[in-house]
């Protein structure tokens, strides 16, 4: 349904040539599909912890995330950013992010690789849902990075997450590189100093946190703790002059955007689905499939585009439905087997 789009779900079983879909008709009856979609649940309401706002999908999301972690071991660079599952209905923790394509929805915090593989997911469920230790953004980073600490990785973040206290907490063999807002606390006074285009300032404190301010069309402030970032202007591949920290940030920060882009091409989400079903469908039919495509692209024998890869999965899943075993052939085989066994027992009796 993500590849072949029609205006309404029921039209997949329509008899009109404009909408008819033979493969879906063979796979499942319309009423059965709609009944499964209506009563689809991922937890037992009688035993669920109702104080948890995500109790309707907590178990299945934890299993999906555990599979993501076990499948691929992250390399040196990892990135954290947020994504949105579209939802305009009533929901206490619905978010509004003007910079996203779908401005209203359920916010997901993702930990990704620069090539688009999603390693971890955290669903935002409101301010009062979790106890804040330091700041919300700080806690999100520490929760997502989890057991990836102390292994020499570089974490790339945007200005929502980057701060001096977070950089200090991650200095123990885990480094951070990201843009930072000029009005953040603990920044040097040079953060508010005016610059001309092309000027650069770089400072480092006793904790090893480097501050960089560079002005191109507009001023840009960054923090980094990586020893490989010299905070000096270099010439890039396209003959542009930028600080080396900016080049590293731009090449790594695209990970979450690649994952969202690949998921957005062939979405199967519908307006009539409950919010928790939408989130699970997005993780299974979107994020999980993009992760599988990433694994196949990196370690598989053949290269497929995302559409061809989806088609291959659809063909494999519907193979048993479209080519059911011949019942007459099975009956004839059973008769032959029965006759041969009967004749063998009759010979022994003689």
C-alpha cells in the first residue's frame, strides 16, 4: 500500500479497474483486513502500566529498538536529531515543529549513523512524563547514547542539544561536535562579538572544550571536544573555504535526514489509524525497512534502489499467498502414499 497509493483503504478491494489491486485481493479479504486494523493492539490493557503514556506501544517499540542495536555496531561518527510522525488529532504530547515537513505530530528522537541507519529511538511523551536530571536535551542525549559511551566516538548534534555541560560530561573518550546558540550559558564573551565575513575565533578551556565562531553569510558558533578538529579554515572538495569542524559536521549531520527522506518516499500511513498504531507502522514499515536496505546495500551482493528493495520484500512476503499449494495434487499424493503403505503391509502379512 505504500508503493501503490489510492485515496481510501477500501478502494484497494474495489471492482473498478481504476482502483483494483489483484495482489492485495489475493492476500487478504477487505473485511478481515479492516477488522485486524481496527482491533490491532500491542499491549494488554488489563495488566499495562497506565501511568506510562506510551504503555500501548512500549513493549513492541523496545523490541524493535533492541533489534536495531543488535543488527549493526555503530562506527566512529553518530548523530542525534528529531523526527516527526504526522498526527493532527487530540494528544497531550503532540508537538509542533515549524521546520519539519509535517509540522504537527509525535516527536521521535533518533540516534543514527551518517549513512542513515537508525540505532536507537526515543519517543517524546511530554514534559511531566520523565524526571529531568539536568535539562531535557541533556537527558535525551544520555538516554539515546546509552552503552556507546567511552569508546572514542564523535557525537554530532544541533543547537537544541549542544551545551558546555554536555560537552564536559562526554569528554571521557566520547566526543561531541555541534552548533550552539550564542545565548547559551558558560560560553566565552567572544560569542557575542561582531565579526566580518570570513573571520574566525577559536578558544579552548581547561576541560578540553573548544569554542568556534565563524562568520560566512551569518555568524556560526560551534563546540567540539574532538582532537581531530583543529578549528582552522581549510579548502574543501568544491573549492570552498570553511573551518574543518564545519566540513565534518555537514558530512555527518545528514544521517537522520537521510533516514526520514527514505521513509517519506513510500509511506503507508493513513489518517484513520490510531496514534500508537501510526508510530508502530512508521517504525516497522518505514525505519525498519530503511535499516534493512542500509544493511543490504552495505553487505549484500546486489545493489537495489529503495523502491526495488521494497518490491523484493513484497514479492517474498506474498509468494506463499499468490502461489498456494494445489489441493488436488496434495490429495493425490496422500492417496498414493496410503496405497503404497497398504500394499506393503499386505505383502508382509502374506
